[in-house]
C-alpha cells in the first residue's frame, strides 16, 4: 500500500499569506496525485488533478507541483473562504490512498 | 450538471447489514468508474471500493474485503454498496464519487450518507 504523508497537519494563516502543503508518497507514483478541498460540513471538491493540472472553476491562486514521491499544493494570497481541510490522493495503484489531511485556519 | 445523491444510511447494530445507494444524473453513468469513500467522525478520507463503468472490474480496501460488496445498475444509473457484518469502526459518512477509470481522480462527489454502527 502506498502511504501518503502530508505536512503540516494544521496551519493558521493570515489572509493574503502564501500557504504550502506537502505530500510525500512512500513509493514513486509519477503524476497520479490529486488534491481536494473539504470545507466544514461539505463533501470534498477536486482542486488539482494529476499533480499540477488545474481544474475548471477552481481559482487560479491554487496550484500544484511535483512528481515521483514529493508533491506540493500552494495557495497564493490566501482568502477567508479557503479555510478548509486539504487532502492529497494517489491513483497510481490499488488500494487508492489519501493523505491524512491538512487543516488550514484563518487567523 | 453532475449530481450524485446517496441514501440508505442510518443506525445499525454491530453485525448488522445495510445497503447504500447512489443515484447519478447529468452524465452517461455507464461510461464512468465510481467509488465509495468514507470519513469517520472528525477523521480523514478512506477509500472503500471502486467499480469500472461496465462493472467488470471491482476493487476493495482490505478493511472491508469480504464484508462489503459494490455493484451498479447502469439501467437505473445507480451505484450500490452492500455492507454486511458491520463493525463500530465502519461508522462514517459514506460518499460516492465519480472518476473516469477505476484508478483516477474523483471529480464529483455526493453529499454523503451517515452510517452509525452501535448497540
């Protein structure tokens, strides 16, 4: 099973700051890494696909990078509406796995 | 517009059974793989099971293998999850989610249905 390790677990950030969340895979997964945003009491929403590809309707301040085992989600100029949990997800092999999540709080 | 609507959750005793349904609309259901993903209260996401568009390929997490059965009825645009021998640790919100193929990003999610396993 491929283990995805996210860091940090929690981040408290002021608006307009830049946020960086990392996801490390226990073995190489190419670009089969996706990011989701989950706001309180909502279902997850696809944010970034295939490590760095944008998703229609997602603000351009969200971007992804990386390949192989190390990946990054960046939120440029954080807005209040970005308060949420963020999860990485690998679809390289079964069983599909998710990272443990990163909760982003707005100061 | 893609819509996924789960139903069938509720309170069940340990050892009991429950069948979840996910009604899909807004896309050609038979052309897409579907998955079940769960989230225990206050916890992260856990993939449970996935099925190809035709239903010919099926995959399970080890934690549910032998107890849960995923299926789909493409004539009814509906995905199912039959859950047997339920345990307290199966308590979670269960989401159905759409991909393209079975190993894929999940581009649309339902609102979830809560399953509580407790005596």
